[in-house]
C-alpha cells in the first residue's frame, strides 16, 4: 500500500521537525 509508505514518510518528516525545535 502506497498510503502506508506515505504515512511513514510523513511521520519521519514530522519527527525531524519536532526534533529540530
């Protein structure tokens, strides 16, 4: 499922942003 992969990528990006703050 592509949506699952996109969800994982989105979560990873959010984690990076959260860690940066």
